[in-house]
């Protein structure tokens, strides 16, 4: 798969879904993966991370995922006739 480091990293994060992709996998795309993630965040992607716990203890592994916010649909005046009685 080609593309810039940012494009490849974004694809990996998107493909991981809610599960997230581990930081040790992101290092394979870019050694300074946190800089690439910072750049993606500046471009408007809401990339978040959570720490992986092993045997009840925090590990050095983090999983990065794309947080998606769904905005409610507002119809305004376009469909106001639906509510007229």
C-alpha cells in the first residue's frame, strides 16, 4: 500500500475500527508516529488513544482509534409541513 505516512496511518487507524491499532504497529509506518498523529489531528481527525491493560496493570501499549461524532439531523423549515395539523 502506497501513500504518505499520514495516509497509510489514517488507513490503518480507520481499518482498526473501534478496536484501535496498537502503537507498535504504527511504528512500522512511521518511527515518529506521534508526530504523524498530531498532523492528522491538526487536519481535523479526532484520533484518540487508550492504554492497554495487561493482568490488571497498565502496559506500554496504546491503541489509537478514530472517534466519530454523529450529529443529529435538523430539518428546519424544509419539512415543517409534517408537523402542521
